[in-house]
C-alpha cells in the first residue's frame, strides 16, 4: 500500500520548528537567523518513514514571510531548501516580525503539510550618535570662573585641523567644547590648563 498516493503527508505535530539563534549580519538592515526542526519518523497512516530508499525523506523546504496573526503564517516572502538529513537552515531576515514554517518531501515527490509556525522579531538598526567636531582651527585654554563654578574660554594657545573630535559633555562657552585629543594641537604658547577647547558644531 502506498501511503502517499492520494494525499499530502500531514506532519503537523510530528515535527517542530524552532529558532535556534540570531546574530547581527554584516549588513546593518538584516539579521542571520538559524532555524532548526525535527524531521518526522512516521506518515499520516502511522507507517514508519524509512531511513533510505522508497518513501524516505529527500528534502526540507523552509518558508518565511508575514504573520497574519500570532502563530499564523501570512504571505510568503521567500524560501530555502535543504537536502536530507538536514535539520537546520539559515535565513537572512529584514527588521520586523517574520513568520517561518517548514515542509518535508519524500522520494515520491509528495510534500508534507506545514509545521508549526515560529515567529522571529528582528530589531531595526540604531544609528550611531553624531560626532561633534571642530569647525574652526583656533584652540584655547580654559580658566576657572569662580562666580559660576565653571570654566571659561581663555586665550588662544594654538591651532588644530578642522574635523577634530570634540567632547560634547565638556563645554566652555557657546559652541566651544573640549577637544578629545588635545595632544594633536599645534601649540603656539603654553596653555594654562590641560584641557583645551575649540569651536565645534
């Protein structure tokens, strides 16, 4: 008796799909997800699936796409196929929620029903903070202001190249910030402070 003759192999409940791990891929807008599953060992008529030969499993097909509801597959966006005895596959997923399901096929070319649906949420990339840099070459030392308990911009002590990194957490006057690398300054006179400031923006 051929158990595959008139119907697809309905394997729901016989093999499970899981998301094993996720790592951020080199492309900032995508993530690489490893999907794992357990292959079925029986057919819908309860007969055993042989390990090889007629009726054995030949491949697994992993679909991914939208979710129409929690745990419910929506519209397919793509798929990958793996030859048996595969039990895992990797997918490159865009930010958002993706639903994933698996199917297996046998030597008769008959495909199973869908596995359970697994969902993966990939967070969108977060931009790195902008860097405040120098917009003018003049560099100043700083002097303490005992009235305000802060530091004021002092006298010109040298020059630096435009585009040098500034520390936005340390400010002297409006638009004047401490340089992250004061050692890069070409000094024209001895500064009165170890911290040096320049106009940044």
